[in-house]
């Protein structure tokens, strides 16, 4: 590492009577003292123009800049992130599945068709679907073949009717 100090000698009013950032010094009332900057290697010394003195580059010190900040919105964002994650947790344990039933009239009565879809736990769903089909078969065997009472046809018509409309 070969550090080099670059000095732009100037004279005038720096307005040091008011607070300023070193990165945005008001140099409107300063005039340059030389055409070129002074270039000083480590350990070097240079003379300022006009006999104003000398400048020495004696060493380099390492330092660390730490910035402390307080953001009052962080706890709110953290709480929201925790709630989102807690809301997602049940989806890892709940199996999503769909079952469709369709009943169509035939000469012998009604034909009932079942279909199912499992996005997770397909092996367990196959057993549940078989149980559901068996239970539906037992319910159909006990339902009246004609006349009053609830039949699967009535259930299918109720399920197909839009919400708020009377079923026929």
C-alpha cells in the first residue's frame, strides 16, 4: 500500500463560524494558492505557496466507522413477518383435497359418479376416498327409490343451484 496525500492549498474565509459538514464545505470565498495540488507520499513534507508554512504526511491510522440508527418501524415489520409465517404453518399440515359428485338420471334410477383430487398425502386420500364411496353407497341403498324423501338427485340439484336461488 502506497498512500498519497493530495493537498489543495487555498486561502480565504472558510465560514468556520457556523457548523458545516466536511463533505460540503462552503468554499465560495476561498481562492487557490497554486496551480497544482501538493502530492505528498507517506513521510513526505511539502511547502505551502507564499511562505505560509509546511504540510507533513506523517502516517496513516486505521479506523472504523460505526453508525447507530433507530427505526421505530422495525418492530411492526417484525410482527407482521412473524404473523405471516404463523399463518403459513397450518398449510404445511393440512391436506388439500377435493371431491366431486355427479348424479344423472337413468332408466333404473340414478347414476352417481365420484371423483377426487389430492394435492398432498395421496396414499391416505385413496383410503379416505374409498371409505367415502362406501358410505355414499350405503346411504344410497337406504334412500327411497321413488316418492318423497331426500335422494342424491335432490342433493346434487341443491349443490348446483347458485347461492340465493331456490332449487327445483
